[in-house]
């Protein structure tokens, strides 16, 4: 089966602009293309998984997303990189009164769908993101996680830091790491692929909710 690196979109791959709807506003974060090229060279598919509650909230139409994702693809192609697939959830969060769904992160729906459609082995894949929902998505998919400090990452790091050492030496849980940005996250995965244990320097995830 194939392996993938799942990526959050806003704040991880591109600049975080709330309810982004204009392709002209898309900006890759520094080093993103370089990171994707490195991950591709390691044999991973690149799959973006993104919550887009702005659709449910009426901030922009679902028809705006192909233009956004097309623009991301154009910018990456200019630097010799690319994404294999984009998956998105158009629903709002249940805590804000929207009906529940199976695709909104942290639910694993987008990962399961990608696994079925692209033949991906989730447990031998990775997730990179900037939010607690990204971390829990990785946990629900059974894959290691790298938190980036871009986007909401620094805030997320502060939120989860009281829980990181509790089960540090246990084998269970989701192993995760912290990196400054996507380029550094790709470096961590490269180290893991070349013999750096995913247990050394990582932590078992404790759900702080």
C-alpha cells in the first residue's frame, strides 16, 4: 500500500487567512515547496486535509475551493512541487450548532476516504498540522504527528505542553514532534525514514479534553 503525509492547509502549507475565498490571496508559507519535494523523494503521497467551515457558515460558496486549490497547485508547480489530492470538510462544528459529520477533523473521515481512494496505509503515514484537531486526527488515523509552529501552532504548543510528558516512556498513544515550520517537519520525517526512531524525542499523546 502507499504511504502519505497528510497536511493541514491553512497555517501549515499556506498563510492562514480566515475564510479564504480569493485565489489571488493564496500565499505559500516559506519552505513549503522544498518540504513537499523532500517528502515526495521519500516516497510519500502528499494529501491535504482541511476543515472549511466557512462554507457551512455562508462565508463563501463550495464552488470557490477548486480555484483556491488550483492556485496552490500553480504556486507549488512553479517550484517543482505538488499535491496529490485535496480533501475538505464543508461542514461546521457541532459545538456551534451545526449537524455532526464524520469528515470534520478531528474525525478521521478524510483520512479514511483517502485511504480507500488512494490505497494509503494510514498507520504507516504521517500528519502535519498546527492545531489540536490535527493532532487528534492523527491519533484517530493511527499515524505519527508533527506540530508546526506556524499558523495556530505556537498557541497549540502552549495548550498541549502540560500533557506532553505524562506518558513519555509508554509505547501506546500517538507519537508526535514539534517543528518550526513545514520544512523542519519534513526534516523530522526524513530522519525517521533514515533510522531516527519515532519514539526518541517524541511523546505519547494524551487527549487534554
